[in-house]
């Protein structure tokens, strides 16, 4: 059998040598950056020289409870799980396409039995014949002279790499979402605590006013005004209680499992001092986003896949050569099938297909591939522009949020003084209780505003970390052990 395989093997080897043919894929060139070469907000010196994309989330977030929640989410979040499984699916599709670069060798075995009726044998007796065969070979293997198969292989590879980058983008978004939900829960708990303290204070005021009214030293109008103020605070307590419960549900959903009580945050003022472990984040240049942001890298892989499709569409205009070869044995007796000198043979069948007339189908396919490439270019540029806007928006907030927080804190101090003076004037009979209620509402509103500004400042730092490409790695690149290549 080795002797019989010699001729087709030599032919197959010669055919494989032809695989270094030309490729009709256009040379890929990265489109120029469709945004300015600098951000509109001035950069501030950063204490940390490590870029946001290289800064691990365990170093960026210092709160141990938040770190543990992020770890739970990375293990249990269903969206991330789907994204990771999408990588496996895309990798399998790439391996399927890559297999077309090589001939598929199959072993075959067959046996048939045929009975010929007596009236057809010429001998007057029925006859039974058998035929057995066994061999190995490959069929319809395409010689990739014009790069069609290689172009499709490149397209599948870029699709796989794009899926992997999309999964990293999902991971970054998940880390930021967990942090955002954690901070939102802390802020709403702070608002609930504030509403409860306000309710307790107004309850005490109502009790004093009721005693004063019973003694005739307070009017019914003042009593009703205090009651309305109390019920307003009671409404807020109920509303914030429901909001905190919803925040817990949202956190459990994004984490992907029930959140233990020990991992729930306290009120926001107790959380903020220890949430972040990093200082200001280095901005770099807009061109740095091309390497830092997985969503931009994913869009570029999609563009490269569309570019490869043009090569496959161009190759359809040229001849396609396919090879079929087999070698083996055949015999009328199964026991004699593999004996030397009995029924050995081989076949080699090359085929050529040359498109002559297809009613414009190949040209339409090529036009479609070029249009798909142009669409991918526009999508890639839009992704960069969106990333630039996200960073610019985060910087715009960062430039003003500290001033907002300082102003809001001063507003709280001023309204506290105003309430103290209004209460003193009321007790002296100078003003009505309506002025006290107005001062109470102003202070309550100012305190709520301060909590909201503190939340905005914390969320802004999380957002800036995310839009600069941070959050895909657990530990800072300079400190973490070398990771296996993602490609």
C-alpha cells in the first residue's frame, strides 16, 4: 500500500507547494484620527504615572467591600459570561475556517453484495457477487492560488479577535457599573439617614408645638405647619426606603448573585474617604485611546475583517483549482482485500472552474464587500469620536465638580445659620413659624444637594477610569505577573 500511495502523495505535496500564491486583499491602512489631537480640558498633573488602562481595579478601588463585590460580579455576571462564551464560539468558527487551508484526509471502506437473477446470468442459475474496497484520500481540496481561502481565514481571525476585545469592553463596563451601583446605594442610604434624622427632629418639634398649643402659647396655624413639615419628611423616608431596596436589587443583578449584608456600603460620607486608592489619572493623548480602549480595538478588527472580505470577493473572478485523490484496495473477497498484489489502485482528479458568465453576481459581491468595508470605516471613526466625547465630558465634569462640592458645602453652612437665626426670631415673636419652615426646607434641600454632588464627584472618577480604558485587568500591569497573550 505504501507503494500505491507514492504517486498521489507526491502530487499532493506538489500541490501544497503552490499555496504560497498571491493575495488579493487590499493593504490595510488605519484611517486617520477623526478627532482633535488633544482634549479640550487642560490636563492636570497626575500623582500616578501608570495609565488608567494599565491601572488594575484592585489598585484603583481601595474599599475592600467594593473589591470583593467586583470579584463576585466578574465570576457571576451573566452578560460577561455570555461575552466570554462568545469568544469560544468565535474561536471555534475561526478554527473551522482555518481548516480549509489544509486538505481533509478521510479513510473509506465499503462493501456491496449483488444477486443477479437466473434469467439474466446466461447460465440459467442465479449468481451472487461481492465487492469490497478500502482506501484513503481527500476530495475537492482547493488550491488557494489567489488567496480566497486565506482571505476568509483572515476575516474569521479578525472576527475572533474583535469578539475577544468586545468581551474586555464588557468587563470594563461591568467593573464601572458595580462601582456606580455601590456608590449610588451608599448615596441613597445617606439620603435615607438624612430623611430619618429630619423626621426625628420634626417629630420632636411637633411634640413641643402640641404642648404649646394646649397651653395656648402657640396658634393652630403653627401646629398645622409643623404637622405638614413632619409628614413631608415621612414621605421622604418612605420614598428613600423603597429606593434603597431597589438599589440593592440592582446591585444583586449586576453582581449576578445575592449580595451578603457585610458587603453592603454604609452611608456615602463614610464610603468616600476609602473608595479610591489612586490619585488623578494620567490622560495621555486621544491617539492613546486606540490602544487603550477595547471597544475601539474591536471596531478596528471589524474593519480589518471587512477588508479581508474584499480579497475573497476579488478572488472569485479568478479560476479555482480543486484536487481529489485517493488510494486503496478493492477485492471480491473480504479476506483478500489487503493482501499484496490484489486490487491495489489510486486515482487523482484535478478540477478547474473558471467563471465566464454569472450575470454580474461576482461584481455585486465585490461591490457589497467594498461597501461593507466603508461602513466599517465609518463605524470605527464613530467609535473613536464617541470615546473622545466620553473622555471630554468626564473631564468637563472633573473641572467643575470640586467647585460645586465646595459651594454646596458652604450653602449647607449658610442655611444652617439661617435656620438658627429664624428659629431664634420665631421664639422671640419677631417672625412667624413659616420663616422657620422655609429655613428648614432650605437646609434639608442643601444637605440633599451636598450628597448628590459628592456622588457625582465619585461617579466622575469611576467614569474617567472607565472611558480611559481602565478596569480590564485586576492588578496594575507593572505589578502583576505576566498574563498569557489574549490573542
